């Protein structure tokens, strides 16, 4: 079973996403606390991290750490990609509200890429 860590402090979104991901047979951990991410990465060893744009510092920290830089990061954002003109250290992005079919395809591609 593939593992996904979701870093988001919107608990409604987290609850819905957790239910959906578990139905897709992923093992899922959630946190809204950036300080928990290093411990969760070490103990849980996810194949993918989904990060909300509000928590973008998590993506930056994962990509500069030698032990976690190879783990794909998918950034969820309420901004359009045009509004996000700066380069963020992520492997892909998805705009909210997101299409679940598109989200599923992005997750599958990123997990395959990390294998």
C-alpha cells in the first residue's frame, strides 16, 4: 500500500481528502503542524507529500534535505498558476477546487516517478 503525507491546516479539506485517498487504497497521514513533518517523514516514509500552498515552507524544507529531496511534492493551491509566478520547489501543482480525476492522475504519476 502506497503512503501519502498531506500537510494542510484546513481540517475540512483534510477529512474529505483522507476519506477519498483511503478509498483509493492509499495509507494516509495528515498534519497541520509543519514541525511534525520531519518526524512523520522519518517514521512513515511516504512515497508522496501533498502540501497546501499555505504550508509551502514544508516543500522547501523537503527539497533541501538530502534524505527527503527525492520524495515528490504535490502543491495544492487556491491561486491560479499564473498568480504563482515564483518558482516553488515542487514536482507538480493542482489548483483548488480540484478535479478528483486529475488529482488521481497526478498522484499516480508522481508515485510511479518516485519508485
